[in-house]
């Protein structure tokens, strides 16, 4: 009995030291570099919940972090027992990117998604290096430009579907744009959007969204906080067994699809000397680089492109459409630029100055990836004069930096015209990082920007947008931060 009591006391003491005392001490040490809050176990999750309740926006305190003191260096918080430094000062961010070898991505919140997607976004070391090298050419702007006709075709199809299904009065901008950007990633990879392919009655986009949403929901549960991904991996509930089985079926379906597409392109090249297929796969096959990557890795990388490209670009488009309904002067200026432009080539659309400014401003004001993945320090080092201890979490918070009044005048205003002012070119290149920076920056940024321009150009030409007056925007995290109530706009056809 006494031994059991001693063991229980010992365990309790261990938990108290590990979860409360040591993190609290470390937190106190780092608070001298900036501001911060320590909440045992819950950490920043509590802050997000408070933001939601008080301000209807889970990211509110992050956006207003620098309002009172724009010279702050860091904010110190915690995730469970881990101490986390949010960094938002350009010089510290620069040092962070120069120290990439001292970090790896912290798996806690992404671990469950990684059960399904294990490609270039989460890879480290040599695996990441070889994927990045291989795909760099296919994502180069010169090659990406050739994908413009595919993007135009997918956009026209979606527009026809919206009209045919009579969705004009109830246009769910984010869901619809994610459907479109999902098809664009698939089309960019395969050379066609595979809209007619079905797995258990669902299209590829629907299946991928279903799986990714289910995994994101699992991650948001208390069970995940306590037991981690293992609980769901083991399939201890009926629903998690169903998801695990769907993942397996989808993986083998997709592997077959990739193999048959490669064969088709190879046959095309054998018979005709070249291929009419313009896609990432065709680029790899026609330059014989396809043999430098295993089929398994190729398929994991495709899912990584899908995960990284669909949600982000879909959000950017859906939210930009919403901002246009809220900022009428911005909307009419953009409409005028698009209406008076005669040349519909991608070269010309890419250069439209106000369209460009609107996208840049949306990426600043609401960048879908303005909080980078958490990194965990793999060794002791120093950034911006701050000594970083192995095991700490360091995360660039562009969301706070992009609202710094010392960098952007009147930062809480949505004002695309700021990007037309010559003064903006003087800002430090680490002050604006919607696509991150350094060697692990966004490989798909040219594709994202090009498709955003093509899609907005077409939608603005075709429709007028408005937002129901009683709609209240409340933003919360799922995988990215997004509206809690569906963002349903009203569209009317333009003459
Ligand atoms: C508006 C749209 C997009 C935004 C704002 C965005 C932003 C970002 C950011 C901030 C990162 C760095 C994440 C981190 O290291 O923590 C990133 C990485 C990445 N993005 Fe994007 N992205 C967008 C669209 C796309 C598209 C369309 C694709 C491809 C189809 C893509 C593929 C990737 C990949 C593969 C990575 C990981 C790169 C690596 O680790 O080497 N992204 N993105």
C-alpha cells in the first residue's frame, strides 16, 4: 500500500514538474524578451478560445499584437509542456530563415494529417531536398504559365455549374473556390481535372476534402490532445475505422491513376516524339526526371501539393470576394480595371496593377498561411540576439508583422492602393512573407498567384457580388482560419 502511495506521489510530482514547474520557469526566463502568457497544459488554445468569445475572431489578439508596442521582439506562450516563441520582428525572422538547419517541423497539430499526407511539406533532410530539387523546375513561372489554359477551362466549367445548379443566390464562396482550386491542383499535376472519376460515388476533390476535414476534426478533439494521433490510427471508434479504410482505398486508387497517366504520357512521347499534355507529371516524364523519384514519393508529394494548394488558394479567393463586397470603392476600381482591359492573355492579366494590389493586400490582411507551421529547435542556437534552447518551439507570425504600424500605415485597413505607392518598395523583404521565405518558401506561389488572377478576372467579368446584410463574419480555426457560418454571397449575372 505504502509503495503504491509512494509511486502515485512520485508520478504526481513528476507530472507537476514536467507540465507546470519547468515550463513555467522557462517561460519566465523568455518573457524578458517580450510579452507573454503561460497557461498550464492548454497554453495558446485558451487564448484562441477567448478571442473567439470576445471578438468573434480566433486570431484577434495575433492581429493586434503590435498595436500598443510595435517594437516588441517576441511573444512567449506554451503548447502543453512546450514553450513557444512567436516571432514577428523582420530581423529575427531573417535570422530564423537563415537557421533552418536548426529546426524541424513540429508534428503535434499536423501529426494526424501526416497519417494521410507525407510529402514535401512535412519531409525533412535528404527526402525534402530531393523532392524540392525535382519539382522546382515544374513550378518555375515559365512552365506554370503554360498551365493557364487548364485553369481557364476549370474556371469556365465551375461558372457553368454555378449557373446550371442555380447557386447564384447562395454562392458559398470559400467552398466553391476550394472545389475549383482543388481541380486546378489536380489538373496541374495530371493535365486534366479528372472530374468524372469517382470513388464510392465521390469525385477526387470530394474524397480528398472529406478525408482532410475528418482528420482536421479528429485533431480538434480532447482525445487527440490527450492520446495524440495513435488513438485514431488504431481505429478505436467506428468512424475512425471508416476513415482509415477510405484512406487506404483512396491511396491505392490514386497510385493506379498516377501509374496509368505516366504510361499514357510515355506512350505519347514514344509514338509522337512529344506529348500534348502540359502538366507537372508531363514535365517530369519528358525530361526523364520521373525515374529520379519513387512512385510512393511521387504520390505522397501529389497529396502534399493538394493539401498545400487547395485550401490556401481557395480561402484567398473566397475571402477576397467577401472583402470586395465590404469595400465598395475597392470593388468598383477593380471592376473598372478588369472591364477596360481588352487583352485576355495571361501575360496581360498577370500585369494588371490593381488586381495585383488587391491580391497582395488580401495576402497581407488575411493571408491563409500567415501563421507558419510550428518549428521545434533541434539544437541550441541564437536568433536576433535571443538564445534558443533545443526543444523550444519557434514560429514566425506574419499575421502580427503584417499589421505592424511601423511597416504598414493604417495596418488594420484593407487598402490595396498601398501597394501602388512607390514607398512600399522600401520595406524590408522579411516584413511581408505571405509565402514564407528562405529555402522552405512556398514552391507553389507562382501557380497560386496566377490562378487567383485568372479566376478573379473571370468571376468579376461574369458576376456582380454582394453579401447579405445580416451576415456576421466569425472566424475560427479548422486547418486554416475560416468563417464559422458559410460565407454565402449573392451573385447576379452581368450584361
Ligand atoms: C494563396 C495560396 C498559398 C499560400 C498563401 C501559400 C503559403 C505557403 C507558406 C507560408 C508556406 C511555408 C509554410 C511553412 O514553412 O511553415 C508554403 C509552403 C508550401 N506550399 Fe504554399 N501557399 C499557397 C499555395 C500553394 C500552392 C498552389 C501549392 C502547390 C500546388 C503550394 C505548395 C506548397 C508546398 C509544397 C510547400 C512546402 C514547401 C517546402 O517545404 O519546401 N502552395 N506555402
